[in-house]
C-alpha cells in the first residue's frame, strides 16, 4: 500500500495540507515518527481529510532515546495524543540503537499491542541479525521492517529475509531523496512509458513486493507518485533497473550505504559545518554501531571507521560525505570537514 512519507515536512500547516491532499487524492497510508516533530500536524491532516480514520493506515516510530520499556509506553501515549487517535496501525522501533534492548524494548511494544494502543509491531533499519534477535524477544516476527530501498540500493539480502520470514518490507527514501530521478536508466524507462522517473522507481519497488512511502509535499508530487500504481514495468525495464544496484559502488552511485541520516543528525551536522565549527556531538551517536556494521558488512571495500563512542559522528559524516560526493557539488563545504574528521578516524 503506497504511503505518504513526512520526514522534513515540518512546517505544520504545510504538513497538514500535504496529508489532507494525499488522503483526498487516494492515499491510505501515512508514515511519521516521533523524531519528525510533526505528529500533531499529521493528525490534523488526517482529521481534515474526507476519509475516515479507520480507512487510514497510520504508522509512527519510537525514537531511540525512548526505547526503555517505560519510555516506549509513555512516549507512545504522547504520540497518540499528538496524532489525535486512540491507536496507530503500526508502531516501529525507529533504529536498533540508543536505549534499544530487544529483551526489554519489544515486550513493551507487545504490551502496547495488548492494550490496543498499537495494532502491529514494526522495526526500522534492522539488519538480519537484529531481526533474528527481535523475533526471539517477541516470540514472533515483527510485522514490518522499514529500510532504505530504491533502484540504487536494492536490499537483496533484506528482501530475501523478509520473504522467507513473512515480514513486510517498507521502502523509505524510495526516490533516493531525488537522486534516482536523474539516473539515465530510470529516465530512459520513464521516457519509454511517458511517465515520470519517480513513477518508475515506485513501480519497480511495487514489482519487488515492497511498500514505498515517498515523501511529497505539493499536490503535483503527491499525484505523480500515486499514478505509479497504474504503471506496469515490463521484464526488460525491471532487468535494467535490477542491474543498477549490482554494478555500482555506493560512491559511484553517489549514495552512502544504507543510511539516510535522520533529521536531528543532518541538521546538526550541516549547522555545525556551516558555522565553521567542528562537529562534536550527535544526539543519536549511539546509532553508530549498527550503522557501522551495516556499512562494513555490505560494502567491505569501504574504509573502516574507528567507531569508539567518542568519535561516533564519523559514521554520520562518512555517510553524508558519500551520499553528497557526486550529487551535490554545493555541499562541498560540508564534505570537506567531514573528510578531515574521517581521515583521523580510519582504521585498517
Ligand atoms: N525509518 C527511517 O529511518 C527513515 C529514514 C528516512 C525516511 N523515512 C521515511 O520515508 C519517507 C520518504 O523518504 P525521504 O523523505 O527520505 O525521501 P524520498 O521519498 O526518496 O524523496 C523525497 C524527495 O523527493 C521529492 N519528490 C517526491 N515526489 C516527487 C516526484 N514525483 N517528482 C520529483 N520529486 C519528488 C520530494 O519533494 P517535495 O517534498 O517537494 O514533494 C522530496 O524532496 C520519509 O519522509 C519518512 O517518512 C524513514
């Protein structure tokens, strides 16, 4: 079920308008998160739409500093208050990081479900080993794993794991945060079908059995993405896109491997360097270890980063530098200090 992403749609009026327009246009799935700071605006959008709440699949995510059991319960209650709803259809563990401890965190999610405050338990940014541990802790597989996926990051291993274990895979950044839109393979296919590149990316994800949640603000993008449901790619198109993921290293594709830095990190990072100040801390510094293991496992040729707690920002710097390197010349100022920081923290 195609969903509407809302990360960085943080002007409340604009966010409410986007959600309302999307639902009125035909979307029935909205994705938000505690850390996006827009749950209230999303709730207002749902209330303003000509659609019953019961017909909307609403998902949110518990941030990593709220993953101790009592905080899971308390922060979810706050989310529901902000969203103006008695329950959400899906609540994710946002990252296996911070206060996350499968044996403690997941029973609290199960309690929320028992109490009727959430209908389903999801996880996000989980690798197979995290999914194994979560399944052990829950006594069942999570309903969904939300991860970055698009033609330039095809997540074959996680797709196979999801298919073998009956887990829904939900693709975030399904347009690779716009980077996929000027890929020549994608644009050629778009031209052939007289559709947009965004539609091609979304139709490819659908063909892979994955739910995509593109973020779209204005009505044009909202409608364009919805129209992807009418696009059927042929075998040749699918094969051409399949080959994209295999042939390119993350550096060549311009994307960092497997991580879109979450809002707080991105902002702090950019702010820090824009002001010429060294980047010293990150509110999600403990995200580092899953991110790092994910990078080194998937891309063994990438340099390893010293990942001790005191320099965890290296992973975020690294990921952003990789993502930005070939696509955003304007962010050179951001990349350069990141690289300097990283050069101090590489290990063999
Ligand atoms: N679980 C996680 O850790 C995690 C991480 C990242 C994202 N997410 C979720 O996934 C959602 C989507 O990912 P994302 O926001 O990172 O990136 P995305 O959906 O890949 O890309 C969003 C960008 O594409 C533009 N866009 C949307 N539709 C378009 C179209 N038809 N043609 C041209 N441009 C178009 C948007 O512009 P406009 O805004 O101007 O329309 C925006 O700049 C997020 O909003 C969030 O809900 C989750």
